[in-house]
C-alpha cells in the first residue's frame, strides 16, 4: 500500500499482506482440484459452456476493474523497492489469478471435450423415388457413404471460446487506452482521476457482477436436470465458497478500490454456495442409486433404478 499524502512512499500493512498472500495461494490450490478432476477423468462432461463463458468474461472484467482503479499504484512501482512494489500490487495479482485459473477451466473443457459429444456419425440416404444414378446433391452425398460431423454443442463451445478471447482483448486494449490518458502526477492519490477512468471502472465492475449473477444459471440448470455432479469439483467449491468472504475483505482494504471491485466476488460466493448445496444433494442421491458422478453404475453395485423408482 502507499501513503496517500506522500507520493510513492510505501506503507506496510502486515494484515493486508498476509491476507492477500494467503488468498493467492488459496486461490491457486482451490482451482487445482477442478483442473485435476478434468485431466484425470479425461472428460469435461457435465460442465456448461455458457457457465464457462460467463465466468471467464466476469472474472476478466473484475480483473481489469482493479487494474483500472489501481493504475496509479502500479505506476509507482518504478519508484519503490521490489518488495514494496510486490506488496502494493498484491490486490491486482489476486484478481489476475482468479481470472487465469478460471479461464484455464475453459481451456481444459475444450481439450477434454468428450469425443462422443464432439462428433456425430451421419449416414445420408438417397432421395426416395430417384433413379440409382441420380446426380442430385442428396443422392451424390448418399453414394459417398457415412461421415462424421461436429455436433452443435462442440461448434457452440468453440464459438463461445472465441467470444471469451475477443472480450478479453478488447477490454484489455480499452483499459490501457483509458488509464494511459490519466495525467495525474506520479504518486498523486488525492486528485480525482479522469472521469473516463471512473466510468470505465464502474462499467467493468457492474458488468462483472451482472455476468457473475447470470453465470451460475446455466450450470445450476444443467446440474439440476442431469441430477449428477459430472465434472464439477465439490472440493473446489468447499474452499471457494467461504473463501469469497476473505476475497471481498482483501479487495475492499486495497487502495483505490470501491464496491464495484468486490461486488462480483460477493455474488460469486453466494451463487457458488447454491451450486455446492445442489451437488452435495446429488452426491447423496448417487450413493443411494449406486452410480458415479456421470450416472454410470458403480462396479459391483446394482443397476440404477428406473426413472419411476427414483
């Protein structure tokens, strides 16, 4: 942190330093179970691409909101020692890892997209009533035999991944375009920033919170109807749901941030708590029916009950 009235002079805060450092380590460790679950299962089945789209764009907006509001702190790094610089920008590092680790789930989702959901075999039939040597498009296609075609879900997932990449690049460019025009003297933390900085930061913060609120809706819907946990990591949610409280506190204590910076994390904690409760309920149901997280009968267990018996 910096002294508001002394330019780029470091201000050491042991509590904030320990809290931020612990949260960064906790963030990385909390996402690893989800990453490893997908890698070990070699499947991302059960994850909603819309959930990943909204989560990636929401965390990107939250990250850039903090970058925008703490740009003056970041600029002061060239006047500080390495240790003081790192301590002052730990808030930015926190939200960076939040964005990076969540976005990595989307990358793993694409890499380990289930092959049986990725392609479908198409067997074209000739047009009824046409002669055997008919050269119309339908009959020509039928003579070529069956072929594999990408499913609509896989095509949509690729399109959504492109949207995530475009959103981040456009937002990143806009952020740097705006903050670089903030002409306050280095270390001036009392003069209000350029109005464009405040407007952009508010837009990023509000959009991040709204996207976060919407983010969990498709995953809650998918998990509710699947009635199985799928590739979701309960351990990750058990760590992150209470951890959201500490995340809110840590960001709120950072210089230059406001409610738009931490509102997304408060919303994420609430919505993730709902998803966690649902997954725990389905976990109990799976144990009762003798099925795994993907609905397959467990080895040595009886076959799952018919829908009418559940």
